[in-house]
């Protein structure tokens, strides 16, 4: 009876329901007895509904507290559950977006503030560069040696009358509306006069620097004079602000001039005087494409600033080619030639210096000999005035100039090798020009003025090129201080000691023959390069006649003797 009841209940209650129904506390009979079939399901259900203590075991089946067993049967609950899922995500998205916007705003504001501050700081530094005091003056003061020997008790440097007065007017800003080119031989005192004029005004409104052949070094020196870093200290990249791109030296120089122009505009409103920018040793710039572009850039700014009275540019050069380059586009340029001291002023300065520092009064004969040997060149007079034996120092200066000329331009004669022909063309052209100057001095006589002193023989530039039969060598001679070309395009010896060296060399025995032999050898080597060999074979004797000389420019003529008689026969 019991077994029959169990069988009926087992058919009514399916196996799947034993695992889920709360009434599964029935036991199945086994071979050994009865076993529990619904106990685990009842315990899992109890844990799922919160009836028992402790966490539910993994893989439990059942709904969570407060939810129906089958969520698919409750659409309202499902929608409520979905709404509770996307609201926290939306809040996080809004927070992230707000944080990003605020961060970008703060970054942009800080970057813009730094950029504005940096531009202001750059202008302040450029303005401070033109305040009283200049590094060039400080270096000159540290040197401890005066630029030249004094002339008067109240003066510290050479007095140049018109030249010094003109330079003083340029540097203090009273001479405006032009830019200026100082041209003269090395050692005539151009830089000394500029420094003297700067000291008189304390360097206020003035900046000075040395030129260089390399445009990059020129850019650095210009930046140092203007206290401009060319954005090399710019850290705007930290704020994702791109600074000026990497460019050439000319573009950086253009940027520096733009900053200088802003300061000049502000200064003209406040002070009413232009700034003064002095570029010393302009002849060191190379005469190539980059150098000519740099000169053109400087001249364009100089013309513009001179017309508006913003900046006065002063160029100091020892060579003529700078003037030749600027002359093409110059409208407001003024040229100030700086020459040697006149005889009376040079001798007077020597007398005063020897009386002050050596307590002696030189004899007039010695002073005349000194002037005859070295002329009125400041650099030479400075050396002689400080030496104990003035005549011996003059001889040393003359020997040094002669050695310099011979080392660069001596000719090798008839026995020279053909490999040195190009160098000997350069040297022989210098010797020919030096001989032409000495011949002119002999023909016209030595010109001597009691006040100005010796007048050196000179030749116009176009005639000098005609004498040398070369037009390109004269600039190199001017650059190495053998010959000089003044602002009137006249060629002469670079100094009195150099002219004395020309005179000594040209008066040596056999110099003319040696020079002519060198020229003939150069012509022979060039002729060999143009010679073509003609070979005639199987010639009949006394039939062909060859006339003319190719080395004399006559050419060769070949004819057949008796051609008419042969035709008659």
C-alpha cells in the first residue's frame, strides 16, 4: 500500500519539480534504503529567499530578495532596472567632460598668459640693451690701454677735428635722417673714434657689435648686442604652443630687427632721438651670395629707419667692396672717409707724448724721419710713441710690411713650375701694379705738402685693372692690406711703410728682368695649353713653304712653291 502511494505521487510530481518545489522532502527507496531527493533544493531556495544564514552557494537558483522568480513575467521591473543602469554612466560622462573642458581652459589660459608675458619680457630686454652703459665700453675700460696717444691735456684720444665732430654728432643722435659708412685703412682710428663718441654720452641709446663672416655667428653677436635670444629660451611648448620654427640666420636677424623697430618707435615718442646701431668690421662679411644678402638686408632696414628717424645704422669697413655693394641702392647713405693724420698733427702728438711720459723733447730731424718712415697711421704712431728707440721701431714696422708683401706676392722667375701658374698670376699682377705706382712717383716727383705731409701716388681703379690685365685681383689685395681703394675709387699703397717696401723691391738690381721673365713664363705656359700639334708626312722637298710665328699671334701659312708651273706642265 505504501509503495503504491509513492508511485502515484512520483508520477504527479515530475523530476524537474523535485528540484524547485518547496515540498520536495520525500525520499526514494534504494536498494539499501531510502535517500533524500529534495533537501538541497529546499535549502537553496531558503538561502535565496533569505530564510537561512550565510551566503548562498555558487550556482544557486532563485530570484533575489524583492524580485519575482521570473523577471520576464514583470516588464515594469525590467524597465526600472534598465533605468538604474544608464544613469550612473551618464553622470560619469558629464563629470569627465567637465574635467576635460576645465583642464583645457586652464592650460590655454596659462599658455596665453605665458606667451603675452614672454613677448613683453623680450621687448623689455631689448629696451634695456640701449640704456646707459654698453659691454663694448666695459671691455675697452678693462683693457686699460688708451686707443691712441693723447694730443691735448684735456683729451684721451687722437683729435680728428672734422671726423671726430661728425662722429660725435652721429652717435649722440643729433645727426639724423641718414645712415653712415666709415671707410678707411686698417689702423686709422675708426673704432677708436666711435668708442670715444660713445663714452661721451655714456652709451645711452647705442649698441655696438663686431661683424663676422659666418651669418650664424653674426646672428648670435647681434642677439647679444640687443639682448635678444631669438626665442631660444621660449618654453611655450609646455602649453602646446608652437614657437618660431627652425629657420636660417637671415630670418632670425629679420626678427631681431622687428623687435628693435618696436623699441625705436616707443623711444621716438618718449625721447625724440633715434637709436644708434654700430656694426664694426663690416668688411669681414664674405663677398658671396650669403654675405651680399646680409648686406642687402641691413641696407633695406637702414634706408627705412633713416627715413623715419627711428634708428641710425653706422657701418665701419676697411675694404672698398662694402661701399661698392651699398652704392647700388643707396639714397640716404653718407660716406665718411677716415685717412691718416696730417703731418703737423702727428708730429705735435709725438712731441707731447714723449714729453709727458719720457720727459724728453725729440729732435726735429728724428721726428721728420719717423714721419717719413711710417706716415700718419695711428697704429704705427702708437707703437713708435711708446718705444724707447723710435727709429728702430720704425725700421721694424717697415720690415714687417715688406715681409708681408713678399710672402704673399713674390714672383718665382723663369724657372717656375707650371703647377703654380695661378698663384703666380696673382703675384705678378701685384708686382706690376706696385711697379706702376713707383714709376708714377718717379715721373711726377714726390708730392709733399708741409701741412698734410706726403701724398702717396695713386691710380684710378679702372686704370689699375687695365695695368694688371685682371679685374678681380684688386679686391683681394685690398682685403690683405697691400693696396687700398678709397671712396673716390683711387688705388694706392695701403700705407707709407708699404710704399717704402714697393720702392725698395722695385729698385733692386735685376728686378725688371726677373719680373719680365716671370711674365714670359706665364705666357709660355698658357701658350702650351692653347697649342695644337700638326704633323705633316710624305712631304716633297722644296715644294712646301711654311711662314709665320704662332707665339707672336701671326699664325701659320702653308703654301706650295711652283704650283703654277706644275699646272702648266
